[in-house]
């Protein structure tokens, strides 16, 4: 085992590199390099023990002292170091992964006593414009770790999901945790308020603007002067999808170090994109499958007839979020064993949808749990009237309407007709109900694919075949559209004649 290099060393030389921990500098051929502070600390920890395996636990404890950090953060920073050190010309790589243990620094390390100050590079202009995370995230730790790993594996990662599901919140958490792995950190581009696709290139260029000089406002300039290590977050892409996709494609083709994280209700659909679909927050399964979800020891002590307790309900992120927001909004709310089942049912009716849960939680203190559930069963408009956040999120109706407005006429027609399905349905069912003189069966199939891609329809594999369903929120909106277009009676009659075995919408659905 190689002896530990003295902690007193104030500089370490290896290959063409010189590492000076006291000055937080890394030089190559006497030229300073830009590297994040966390990544530099990791390199120091490894260089001080060349040839030894340094465990992941030891590295995290040293670089993130006193913090609970996902292993994905470590991997992202190691990946950034490897990219930086590759330029040193060592084809074997300086940092070796020892599977199941940690990392080892390979290469001869020399102690160098630096007397004269090496040239200093002005600190890069970091733009910390990431959205504030003023509330704890519920149930997203695994997702955040997975996206961090995705960013290590791919230069373009898209977080895709329904409006209000939590894409922006997850992206902000990922950017804050992963920024240190990039020499220029992370930069945020909020496209929500942008309406003209022609402004997209200039908006993205503004986010990349640095010492290379101002960018022309009408186009995205790339090249060597712009190719800095940065995580560029493009938030709310769906209404400008073609323009954003073109800019992303250009950036991937003309840079090496820029990485992109996009949030959208549909993928950008360009080469190299890694799509991470964001589901609703986890919630308890249906009562009939509750026991199967319990650990074996707990299952033996329970029976299917026993109601869900408050403690059991609080183990699920969707319930945690609802309780958090209800307590913040009113002192009159309490979760206990008597109302736990109804609280879970509220979360289930909302499909774990984060924004919907937040909106409903505000009513629990005034309507009570039972009253809220009853009202929610009959009318989603109970959630109208909020004045905070972007316009597309102020009501649940507006949340779905923003996606609906981006559909073509045929997709809108199919979406509202599918509202008559009170539960999962097959592709053949959709063709029977959605097709007709104005929509050929092949076109129905195309529209189904688009509705899934745009996060308005959920596709699930069940019993060896694909089945589809509308979330409660989307179905309530689509039913209103069906009624407004005067098609409800005709589509319900078609459902009864063509598919008599499929559950029919109840009277409350028509009154929604």
C-alpha cells in the first residue's frame, strides 16, 4: 500500500497538473483551470492517498461534512474530475472506480513546495439564479438521485410529466445538488412567460453569456468561447417545444462541456435525449392490495378489514405533503385514525398530483376531511380562486387547460371522448369510442400516442397488454369539454352499444 502523502504538503504535482489545496487551485502546464470547490476537495482527498482505495463514505464525510448527501452527488463530481483530467493526456485515467468500495488515484504524485504565488484566474462569473427551495421535498429523493446519475450518463436529460406534478421543484433540487460538478455551476432559464419562439435562442444565449462577450439577441452563438462546463436548466419547454429542441440540438452539436436539463410536459424528441417521466407522489394502494404492500411481519398482524391508521398513512409522501400544507393553512386540521382513510382517498382521487394536493389541503381546515372529499368527488372547481404562482397553475382547471390548448383539434376531440371511461381502457376500446366518420382508427392510434407523450394520458402495462387511463384531474376537465361540445349523450350511447361491458360514467361525472 502506498504511504500517505503528508497532509502538510502545500502542492501536489502529477503529470502536467499542479494541485494547490490552500489556494483552491488546479493548474495544467502552469495554466489555472476552472473547477468546482467540491470537485477540488474530492481530488485533494484522493491525491493525498495515491494508490489507496478511498471509500465513498470517507469521501462524502470529508467533502460534505455534517450533511446527508446522496451518492449520486459524489458520482457527478467524480465524473466532472475525470473529464477535466482527461485533457492531461493520460489514456488510462487518473481516477479508478473500485466497484463496491470507492475510488483510487492512479499516478505518481510529487510533493512541491510553492513559494511564489502561481498565476491566479479570476473567479468565473457564476449566476446563482436557481429557484429557492423553501420547503422540504416529499418523496423525491430517489428521483433526484436518479436524475443526477442521468446527467452523468447523458448530456440532455428531460424531466417530463403533467402540469403541476413537480417537475420544476425536482429540477431545482437537482441543479442545486449538481452545480458544484460544473466549473460554471448551474444556470436557470424559465421559459414559462415566453410566447414568441423566435426569442428562445436569445434567451438561452443570455443565460450562457460570460467573458466571451455579449451574444446577439436573435440567435444562439456557440463555439470554443462558449464551451464551458455548465448545467443549463430549461424550465417549462412544452409551449415552445420546437424552438427549444432546435437550440438544444445545436448546443449538443457545437459544445462538449455544456449539459442540459429540461422540464416539459412532453419530450424534446431529439437525438441523445434521456427522458425521465415524473409520476405523482407515492400513496397507499387500494385497500384490497394494502396488505400486499406491507412488510411480512406487519402483514401478519393486520387483516384486510382493519382500516388504515394515521401512522401508516403518514409513511406515504402524498399524505405527508397534504398534512404539511393543511397544518400550515389552518390550526383546525388534525390527522388521526378516524379520518386517515378519507385523507388517503383524497390523495388517491388526486393521483398524488403535488399541486392538486396543495390546493386541496387549504380547504381541509374549513370544509373538514369528509366535506372536502365529498366536494372533490362532485366538483374540481372547488380549487379555483388562487392568486399565487403562474397563471397556468392558479387553478387545477387552468393546469390541464394549458396542456389542452397545445393539442390539435383531433387530439382535443379524442381526449374529451375518452372521459366516458371510468377506469382503464384498451387501445381497441379507444378506437371504438373515439373513432368514427371524423376520426379514422389509425388516427386514433396516433392521437393516443401524442396524448401519452404530452402527459395527458397514462399508459400502463397490465396483464401482458397496454392499458390507458385518464387521471381524475384530466378526466374531470375532459368531461366538462365533452358536455360543452354537446357530445356527452352521443358518446355515452356509443359506449353502451359498442362496449356494454365497460363501466359507464356515473351521474356525478356528468354534473362535474
